[in-house]
């Protein structure tokens, strides 16, 4: 039942990410990836990150930019949570603050190298701030839906 709930949440997040346009576009899939990486076992977290990145690429993007970046983001979050024994919301907010700029820089690098697209640097700060504002809201919405699994 929890796997079905996670799948529904992933599909809704990917759809919302692709449909809603903002001046500074929040990375809802990244926030979901970090939350799942902290709350679930690593196998489930990595597979959900891969699937949500793949859905984003299949529906709203091209190539495998989001697939590789969301999977790498989940790997980094899983690695860092072993060293940071903080409460869930503090840990997730810290990881979102660190991983959002890294993810955006990786996206810009991949788009530049493989697709010769010039992506400006200025939206990184705005996206990071919006992600930090939305993280507690999304965490509290999902906290009772996704049970924490200890490794």
C-alpha cells in the first residue's frame, strides 16, 4: 500500500512540476527525492528517485538529465544522512539547501555539454529559496502518508 501511495505522490509531483510555471521554478521532484531518501530505505529511495526523474524526462524534458541528477541527488542524500543525526525536517531542509544548487549546476553542465544549451546562473538562488520555503509544507503534507523506515 505504501508503494502505491509513493507512486501516486511521484506522478502528481512530476505532473505539477511540469505544468505549473513560476518566475523561479521550484524543484518539487528534488524536494520529494530528498524526503524519500531520508524517510525510506536506500533501495526504495533510489528506485523512486530514478522513476521520478525518468517520468520528468519522459513527459517534460529530453535526454536523461533529470533521471541521472535525481538518482545522484538521492545517492548524496542517503550518504549524508548517515553522518548527520538531525531530526527529519532539519536534515531534509539542510539537504535541500545543499543539493538544490548542486542539482541545478549539474543540470546546467549536462545541458551545456550534451545539448549545447546556455542556461543562465541567476535562477539558482531563487529556486533554492523557494525550495527551502516549500520544504516544510511538503514535509508535513507527506509525513503521515509515508512511514519512516529504519535501515
